[in-house]
C-alpha cells in the first residue's frame, strides 16, 4: 500500500520526521518500509534551505524501487529554465526574468553545477501522473482529456522537443501540461483581479476542478487558497467546458495547492490534496492509503514545519 507525500520544497528535516512517523527506517542510506511505499507528489526543489538533502533522500528511494514519484510544476519549470529555446538559442524556454529567477534561486544556490545537471536529468524521467490499481496520482489536476493528449506525445524521458511544445503558448501540449501540473484556471470577469500568495497580480483563478460548476459563482468555484470577491454566476461557456472529476471514479491524490488550516481536510470523498504549505510555516502532509475507495480524513498524517 502507499503513503502519498506532498510538496517538500527543500524541507528535508520535516521529510525525515514524517517518514519516521510513518514507520520508515534508514537502511544502507535509504528509507524503506517493510510493507508500504511512499508516492511523492513532486515539488522537491525551490524555496527551502535543504534542497540537496531532500533530493538525496527522495531520489535514491525512487531509483532503488522503494518509492514512486510524479513530476511537480517546479521540476518541470526547472527543466524549462535550463533548456535553450530551439529557435532563439540566446533564450531559455522559461525566461530568466526576476520572478522566475527568484523562484528558482535557492535551487541554483544550493546545488553544484554537476549535481544540478544530474538532478535535471532525473527530472526528465519522472512521469506526469500515475494510474495505478485503485488510485491515481497527479501533481495538480486529473483531467482525462489533458492526460490523453499528453500520453499520445510523451516519450519515456522528456525531450527538448516535448518541453518546447509544452512551454510555448499555442503549441499543442501547452494547455494539457498546464492543467496536469498547475491545475485548471478560468479568466475572471473584466476588471477583476487579485494578488496571489507571492504578491503577483492575477486575472485568472484556479478552480475546484473536482466539483460541478453548476450554480456556482466565481467565488465558490475558486480554490480556497484564492478567495475571489465576486458572487457573479459563472459564465455559460465555463460551465459547458468543465469536466469535473467523477464522484464514482478511483481516488485521486494531488499536491500543488498550498492549502492551509489546523489539520488536513479532503477536497472530496475521492480527492485528497497533500500540499499543506510546509514552505510557508504549515506542515508536511501524507495520506496513508490502504485500498479504500472512499477516503477518510483520519488517514492523514502530518508534521509541522520546523525550518524556514
């Protein structure tokens, strides 16, 4: 059975504490459990002060067959940040502007050039989702249409060509990869915007893709992390385009959303997010799954943030 572990963002001390709490022990330098495996939900890098240590825990577990992992948007962003644009070789697929460079600064600072290159190579091997017996795992959003579009084009190891098609607006992979790794978004009504957790002005909002948009407003359909002061009903095209995750589908686990609160809560009976903002003073969260079709909040396990 599996233990889903949310976004770590360079908080290795908390990861060690969580693994220990879950009953994993370190043998020959690698954490293992006699009967369970963790599934890491991505976002190992950026922000925290122990990025190298985090990768030195997670990567050997995955490569040794003692854990599974999916790619997070921060791993994907790192690949784009360090990959040259095929038609503008002086530029990278992810521009080196102040915002992007700032988000990635701790990773570049903490890893040697050789270690960074090695880990980037490993990131290219990470799947964008896992579709397993009894459960599904994706960093931000399970959307069947997006998954199929990517599956038809994705090589086993991400190529520069794939990255280019997924990082460039109007290319065929841009929208589906954005959905899988960053979640679904809708455009807010004219003139409405808000500042996100990092202070950036946003005119789009992430939405609760796992519920029906019928009879929802912009405020009620937005993710709880993005309070939108707008009680206008959703526009018809938004409702028509939605494909909410079916209530009878297998449980799906995500990270990504920087949830907050005193304790983890389910998003739906078959949807759980295990990102509870350890990099913002929250806690590092896991869900201990043992085959249940309907998820239970009692199965969350978490440890508080102890490092900045």
